């Protein structure tokens, strides 16, 4: 089992799952702590990289599109401090971080994990009921209904109209955006038949905030709702098998041979990977 300890979390990899355990120190982002432990199956991973820096480096885990409702809901716009798939490591962990990234990449190659989008979520969604407060109100989701209650920072148009309750069956999409510059961050629920959208601070189907960059834990509410809507990838696409592409087959065989010569793969691992590739 490979392990690397970073500033915000500890990552371990056992060839089948990459386990992320967030830290609990004062410097660890509250959203990471609210997400809690994650077990990422290898089939959900598209890639892994190690990025060097002046004060250490960082590991970046890239998931297959459509594999994680949190990434789907936030569009990959979480800040570095809040992103559970980014791990900053200190200088004394540089070699460990580089080795860890190579171990994950090797496993993806040996197990022939496709980097293509998935047609179903491979990571679990946040449990319900779930709620989050940010900016002008609180969003609550119980699995069937979304409720928005307004706080004192909400515009008069929202307060005067009172709380909003939306049936999940009426929601067509979810938008989550972090606060940026002078613009508002927001969590918006789009519903059937609505074509004109007011600004988030005036939209009764939106929470909006202007101070908190990530809007507290609103990303988790967004992910919980997104996971219960139709999957964005739709029906499965039929991909041509590698064996039907001679050039791709030869490239894979050469890559496996290089890993074997370099000592990364044992004789048994090389033989098993080659047989899987050839469909034997």
C-alpha cells in the first residue's frame, strides 16, 4: 500500500481504491472536513500528476468526467484549499509524492482503466437530509424537496415572497459558482418552463453570497441534488475495443514492455496485463 501525508489530508492507494482522509487542523478547509473520508475506486480515476513547486509540490487527482457528483455539481471550480482532489505536500515528501503519482498511473495502465466519461456516478453522493447556509439564506434538501429559507441579508423581493419549496421532479439543472471578484457566488436551481433568469441575488431559486468564496458547504447540497437528477452523460456510448485498433494495441504493448524492463511490473504482472490486453 502506498501512502503520502500532505498538509490537508493523507492519501493511501491499494491498487483498487485511493483513500482520502482529511486532516482536522485549524488550517484544513471546512469543506474538506465536511466532505469527510473518500474512497475513490480506481475505475473512477482518469489521471494523476505531481506538480513541483518552490516549497514542496502537490498531487492532483483527475477523475473521469461524470464519475463524481461533487465535481459535476461544482464544475471543477472549487478553490485549491477546498478541493479534496488536490494535496499539497512539503519538500520532505517530494520523492514520496512523485512515487505515489507513478504508482497510480501504473495501476491505471495495467488495469486498462478508460479515461473516457462514465455514464453513472462511481462515487457516492452526500447523504440526505442535508442543509447549508451562505450569504442570503439556507438551502435544505431531503431527497425529494429543496427548501430555501431567507436570512436578513436577502433582498426584499425574496423576503417578502417567503420561503421557496421546489420538488426535485421540477428541477432540470443545478448551477454552483464560487464568489469571484465583485461578482456573487451562488447556488441556483433551474426549473422547467423558466427561460429568463434574474441575477442570483434577486432569483428566488438561488442562494447568493458575496463574501465566502465557496459559500460554506453549499457545494455538498448541490452535489446531493445533482446525483438524483438524470446522469449528464445520458445513455452509454459504444466504444471500439482496443483490440480493433492495431496501432493502439501496439502502443499499449510497448508501454507495458517499457514498464516491465524498468522493473515497475513484475514478470507475473506483465504477463497478466498482456493477457488482459490481448483478451486471452
